[in-house]
C-alpha cells in the first residue's frame, strides 16, 4: 500500500481520506526525478483538502 489514502469503517460505510502530505512528497519526488525540475512539469499548487460543502436543506 502506498499510503496515499486511509480508510475507516463507519457502520456499513467505508470512509476514505487522502493523505495530502504523502501526496505532496510524491509529487515533489516525481517533479525532481522524472521531470528534471522543469517549470512546465512543476505543480502549480500543493495538494490540500477541499473545503467542506455546506449542506443544502431538503
């Protein structure tokens, strides 16, 4: 397992969560070692959690 995602059980549901620090480390490694650090290959922003969406009343 690469450690990019964690999973936990909540009743019958499986809750998956991204591991953003690990993803950013992977992107840094790939950029440095596979892209040669060229600006065209560098991610514009680091991965980060999305903002929680407000629940819309039914």
